[in-house]
C-alpha cells in the first residue's frame, strides 16, 4: 500500500477546513499534506507520531503541525478490539486544516502578526500545548465546527494569537528532521510502526523488523536511530512499559501477568525497564495509582 498523501479539499473559496471527528478509533495512517493542522483530542488515547517524535496522547492533547510533516494518532490496541464497547472508547477530535498562504502571504505582510508568523515557523516541526493553560482556546475550538466563512477565520486567528504567547509549548520533531521525506521512506516507517504496535506482545527480533522495513539489520538499526533518536530496542521497551502501566492501573492483573502480557518474558528485565522509565517498581506504581 502506498503511503498516503492527504489531499485537503480547500478549493478556491476557503482557506481552512474544520472537522469534528467522531470514530470508534482514529483510522488515518501515517500521512502528510501541505496544509497546517491543529488537532485537539476530545476523547481517546494511544500513541502520537510526529516526524521522528513518538509520545503517548490522551484527552486534551493539543498539537499544531506545519506543512508536509508526517504524522498520525494511533489508538491503543483495545480500541480495535472493542466491538461491543459501544461509545465508551470512541475517538473524538476537533481538526482544523488551513492553507500555507495564511502564514506565507496573509500574516507575513502584517507587522502586528509577527508573533503568529513565528509560531507557524516553529510549527514546521510540530508543537504540543497544554490546553489547561488556554481555556479560551478550548472554547473557541469547540465552537468552530458550527462556524463558517470569515467567522471561522477570525476564530482561527484568535486561537493562533493565544498560542503564539505560549513560550512553554514543546517542540516535537527534532531540529534536524528531514521534513520532505520521500513517499517510499514514509511507507517504510509506516510498515515498521504498524508491525511493532501489532506484535509488541511477543518477541520481535531485529532480523524480523528489518525484514519488514526491507533492509539489512545493521542498516535498519542506523535508519531507525536516525529517524527516532533512539534504538529500536529502546522504543520497543518504552512501548511495552507504556502498555504495562495501563494494565496495572486499569485491570486486575498482577505484576507478573502484566509483564508477560506486554512481551517481557524475563521478570527481572521487566522490573529494571519499568523502574528506569517511571522511577518506581511496578508494584509501587500500581499501589500509587490505584490507591492500594
């Protein structure tokens, strides 16, 4: 399957598209488009991939992405298995996509918009905001799906104005990330991530994942490290511990069962990785978050 280049249908009569997405799970693959994108997660959780950055996401996630920056939000596996869960595990988000000329043409000629222009420049690598610092932004985002025309444009400008004053926003992709990745490279990383997220509960050898990428093992290790700033084994262990944390809080499994469910066949190795990533043992983590 070819990597998805998303064609955002703005047409000649509008500069932005606002969508209120409601799905059982987010179904867009790893993709890119020439438009900016502002995504606010209302309900859902999983892993967010932006360029070479990988991170957990949950309700309240607010991210601004620049043009041609590959990205996707992948839900936890339980979302894809929960056919009988009804609406309890729904994926819901407000997504705003707007044309490059908003920054390159409109705002660049307005001196008072210098901070907005700087914000959009930084967004080329992705920016994550703490929505709790911006209650007015949240209210504007919730109203935008019902707006159209100039009213929506003015709301977008108000949102960007608020966000441009936030100096605590986190940069996502690394500064040396190659933004204009080839379609073949995008498809390769998509295959690697899809395979890992599907099979992390069992043993994944470097030979296996390198084969998925269509590369020799040594070349794959260099490729993955360059793209994600961590080795594949580091990424795999982080993914497994992240899943173990959810199990320990949200289910009745004990520590040994959680380790096996997440792909750790060696309990000592599980304890070591868990403490390295969280600062606590699995049992302490479970007691702390479940009030035991």
